C-alpha cells in the first residue's frame, strides 16, 4: 500500500541532521525542560493543553512551588487549587490533575508508573500525555504527534497535506533517532513552532476555523472563575453586573461549572468549593 512505504533512509538522515543541528543553536530553554521528572512533565503537559506558553510559564513555577510532589497535590484543597490555576482556563484540568495525583498515591505509592498501560489507566491521562511523560521524563523511544510535529513531518518529508494520523505516527516512529527521543521531540516542536509554521509551510493544522473565544461560554466561565477567586461569596446580582450578562445566563453558566465541581451554587449567589 503506497501510504505504508517507508521514508528513504537518506531522507531520514537529512531530516535528523537538519533538525538536531538547528535545535542545538536555536532550541528554547523552557522551565519544564529543566530536570524533567515524570511529575513535572505531567504538570507541564496538562497546563499546555490549548494554552499559550507565555501564560503557562509563571503558573508552572508557582504550581510546583506550592505542590512540589504528587502527594502534595493529592492533598490540595479545591479553592486553593482553583485560585492558583485561575488564568490558565479550562479549570477542570486542575481537578483532573488532582484526581490523577490521588489515584497515583493510592495505587502506586505516589510515583507515576513506568508502564504505558498503567499510565493510560490513570484519570485524565490520554495517549498523548502518557507518551509525553515517557519521552520527556524517561527518554523512551516513543512518539507523540502534536500539530507542530505533524506539520514539520508533512512539510520536510513532502507528505500529503491530508496525511492520515496513523500514517504520520508511522513516519514519526521511522524517523525517531533511537536513544534521543527527548532531544528529538524538543527539536521537532520548537522547529514547528518557530520556523515551519502554518503560514510558512502552508500546512494547515485543522480544516475547521476556531470558534471566537470572546463571548463564548468558555470565555464567561473563565471570567466567572476569576471573579470568585479571593472572594468567599458573590451574589447573583453582583456576578451579573460583573459579567454584563442577564441573571438567567449567569445562572446557567454557573450551573454547568457546578456540575464540573468548579463552583458551589447557592440560592442567592455562587462561591468556590473549599
């Protein structure tokens, strides 16, 4: 089958030389690349999901200062955890991360397991995050393909722009230099983020245009969360005025957040869980 043909060995060697040489000169020194333990990688990967790097860096530092281990995170109080997370968006990630920590403490003695199948059994950890932990913390010869990695491989190896995910993963495994998985993935991601961008390559990340953020439910969920941070309680009238929304819309947003465990809804207002 044409799609399963291996990339020529010469092309693989050229790609490895090019990207690793570029990375040695231009790689980014992110905080989460310092002493990348499994726990630190987990925190970084969860924070970086659909969130800009510039917003993650200060939160990552503060998070590890407050919760330096999985055991510390497992003991986190909800209000304190959500207050620290505020500003990153997708606040359910914070609670999922704590659920994961509690499971690891209860089942694995406070250490993230080595086996991929055991990582995948943890709450909130999918295939990408599990592989990322093994790659960046343990330098395992595995692959994780994000939009940057996909774009670099398609552009540099002249793959079809609509290349199926399974084929891209197959190519990623073939070009992976054994024993250098951590360095290789850092190189791929940095190169895709700064050089082989969507605009520069013409390779689109998704055929769908992203929905506008301002005015969306996610936008108002974030604003409601930010309003409650540091306040023991806010009446509906105050929240509606702050968000500039009708009472009914504010209560509907708060009810959805309550189902996610992010707020407590009272007859006269809302508050963060304790």
